[in-house]
C-alpha cells in the first residue's frame, strides 16, 4: 500500500476512529493523588530538590517527551543556558505533563484505543495558562504498512467524543492538537483532561506486525509564571536610562580630580557544573552554569561609568575625610541576565523555566 498523505491519513482515521472509540470502554476514570509542584523560584527549588530533601523521588521521563523538550530547550537557549533573542515561546515556563493510564480497550484487531488522563491539580496560582497542546506522533512505520493515530476528547455526560484537529510539523513528524479551550477557567475541567489515543494499522491485509503500543501523547502547558525571580515572557534586555541628579556628575571638579589608585573592581568567571553540586540527576540542561561575580577594590573617585548611587559617592567621601572606620563602597554586580533551565519534576514531568538575575554582566560600587 502506498504511503498516505498526512491529511488523507487523518481523514481516514476521522471516518473510522469515531465509531470505534465510542465503542471503547466508557468507564469512569479514578482520580489519583495530585502531583507535588516544587516551590519556585530557582533557589527555593534547589533547596527542596537537592539530594536527601524530604519527599524527593525521581520519576521516569520517557524518551519521546525528553527528546521533544531537549529540542525545545535548544531552540530557546544556548549551551550556557542564556535565552536566545530569537526564541518564540512567548512565555517563561513550559510544563510537560505525562498521562495517567487506565484500563479499557487497547489492541482489538487493527485498532488501538487507550484512555488517558492528564492531572492538573496542584498548579501554582502564580502560573497563568496561556496555551495548552497535546503532542503525539500521527504516523508510525510498520513492516507491512503504517500505524495512523489521532486524539479524541473523551465523552463527558451526554456530550459525545470530539476528534481533535492537529497541526502537523512535517520536519520532525510531531502533531500538536490545541486543547486550550478545554482548560480555560470556567469550563468545568481545569483539574484534569481526559482523552483517547486512537490508532489503526493501515497496510496489506494479512500483515503480521507484532502489536506494539505507540508512545503515549503528552500535554504541554505554556504558562506565564508571575512569581518574583522569573523572567517576564520574551523579556528583552533591560535598557538602563541615564541617571539624573548624580553627585559624581554634578560636584564641581569631582571628575577632573587626578590621582588615586586604579580600581580593579571587575567581573570574574566562576563556572560550576550541576554534577559538582549533585543536582545533575534532575537538572537536564544546562550542564554547566557560570554565574560570575564581582571582585576588587573600588576607586576613590567613582566615575559615571560605574553607575554608582549617590550614597556610594557620599560613603567614599566619609571614608576619606571623616571616619576611616566607615568602609569603602563594595564591588558588587550591577546588571544581570537570565538563564533557562530544563528540569525533571517529582511526578516525572519535565519543566522549562526562565529565571532572571542569574548571570552577572557588569559591576558597580555601592
């Protein structure tokens, strides 16, 4: 049998899957325990998730979901975890939710039907849903044909099942079905999503392919996490406006004074790997992180390019002219940039999140 065009394949499944899926097991799905959602931002998450922390159990991350999220991460961030300016996620958080499996019809002749439930209990109130999609493989090769798959929204009450229309990505063969309307507040189903994964073997009659369960679809939640310490969606580098009313600029002759020691307050590298910290079993990417730090003595004259606050200028004068016990201003970071982190959650889900103020980019004296 010739290979079917994706649209033709989906149309064939549309005609065949609906009656079969309606005949599938309609048993009520039993709710499970809500997954534990780790506290954020990152430092709190590290404290809770570090080895030996209470309640930590590493859940399995399937190969297909992990491969998908690694590809998403590489498109959104570079090898050092810096978010790319060209990223198009439109949000600072993407959570992959694995399905819970339930009894019911699986393989029956050419047909495969698997009920799925995605649990959403325990989501943080600071996480605002922007978009939700279910990702799956619509077509898989077999020795004597192909396995064609689709997703059906499970019937609820008197409402019949609804076949979801996906957007197919030919380059990497994934299909994404938008389920945002079924998860928005007020729609009555924001704590779980129930679907059926329906597949049919298309090929020569009498084929003897061994029935193998296809990879289960997974749910992607595109969230705007508004907690402090998280980068705003698609954040552009902050532009610092010129300070007005700075003493370093307005004091007569201050910037024309000569002499004084040369400052060595500067940015220093400090690369560290998450394996060194014992966190590499749950932090997937980046493998290394260079937060950098500021070190060195501040000069007696705090020039404009240091962006030092007025208080630091006064403190420097007090140290020199009034009381040497008052310390000089300290060399500290002035501007920061965010990093993107890909991590495994306690329930086996995978989380992409952007954290702001994670890499020091310049230094000041204050």
